[in-house]
């Protein structure tokens, strides 16, 4: 197969996305896991961890195959093994997108409640984890029936299902996982924006505390709106193109597939950047982890240097102990 500019450019672009996306999202997970204080274990951050996990899943499972497919133009394997991989591949596409959409909608609802009812109890971390588990199970349960129809034929992985059933499923899927979350996010964030403009906090709060709380609410809300907007801008073209061509039972042209895929997968690498830009807590925690890693590297280098010096010292001592014995043996042999 002839390798051209398209293959080299996309392979380089996907490799960069894979490295930066995996590193950035892994750092997000490490930051939240290592810092067990109340601020880093907030409800919003718990859902951000879920979205980072789904981003890692989509990056690790899809980008290596896309790079491979640029040069081989065929499915990874045939037979039962190839069929299983095909099903997992399709499942992860639906699962990661669904989890992100539902998580963003839930985060918008939580932000709405925090802004409009700051004195009332919000959902706890335990409830948030149960909601996340339910979100993953719900998304998987709705994706499994359609994924069960995958087949591998003529070195291709695709859904073997009638166009009528696929059309009905796609309409329900888009309504449940696209339009409903989008309307939820739009309505909640518009209401939050209106509320923040009024500068009113219920209950008696000092001016200084009110200003601090308002600043925090604005910063967190701005970060979450940016994450939601980035998801929509990156994934909406990809979903729309595949939705339209799936209904027509046609393959997506290469140029449309390349553009929408680059946009969609860029979201996985850009999300951590938004976290660290808009969240001071993430920046401080990130610097803390980087300093800890640097100290560990320096300490490991020192241990290696000490072990190397100790090994040299022991070798020198052994040579000194063996030297008189060798001279004595040489003297005896000379006399004989």
C-alpha cells in the first residue's frame, strides 16, 4: 500500500492525541485520588473523574486501531477473536460517549442546585458514586443489544442489522443521549447564568464571604460550561455525520470521517487542559504531584549512585584481599 500525506499526518496527529490525552487524563485521576481533602473530592470532580476514565478508555481502545487502519485498511483479526474485538470496539464507542453526555447533564443539574439552593443539602459523594455506576450500567445495557449484531466480513467490522431497525434505534438513541442531555445542560446553565447576574445569596452572608462564594461559583460554572461546549463542538459533527450516513446505509467519505474524527478525539486531550486552566485546585495539586515525582526520580538516582559506589567499593576491597594470596601463590610456584 502506498503511504501518502494523509496517512502520515493522521498517524502523527492521533499519536500526539494518544500521548497527551492519556497523560493528561491520568494526571486528573491521580490528582483527585491523591488529594483526599473536601475540595478535591467535590461532586463535580467525582463526575470529572468518571469522564476522564471514559476518555482514557476511548483513547486507548480506538486511536491505536485508527493508526493501524491507516496503513493496513482491514480489521484487526478474523474468526471468533475478531468478532469479539469488533463487538468491544463498537461498545466502547457508544459507552464512552453516553457516559460523558449523561455525566455532563448531571453535573449541570448539580451546579443548578448549588447556585439556586446553596443552603440546602446537595448529593453526597456516596450518592454521586452510585449515580456514576448507574450511568455506566444504563449506557452499557442500552448499547449491548445493538452491539450484539456486529459481524466481521471482508476485513470489515460493521453492524449486521436491517436499515429499518437501525433507523428506529438511532432515533431513540439520539433523542435519549443527545437531545435530552443537551436541553438539560442548556436550560440549567442559562438559569445559572441568570442567577449569578443577580448577585443574591440566600441567608445572612457577609460581603466578603459572599464575594468569595460568588467568585468560586463563577469559576466552577465557567469551567463546566467550557467542558460542555467543548464536548458539543467536538462530538456533535462526528455524531451527526455518522447518524446521517447510517440512516442511508452508506459509508462515510474519507474526508468527512477524518475531519470529524480529529475533532471528536481532540476532546479527550483538551479536557484536562480546561481543568488545569480554570481550576486553581487542580493546578496546585498537579504541581504537587510533579514535585513529588521529581523528588522520587532524584531519590532513585541517588540510590542508584550509592549502590554503584558501594559496588565499586566492594569490588576494590575484594581485589585488595585477593592480591596477597596471588603474590604468595606466584612465589611458591617460582621456587618449585
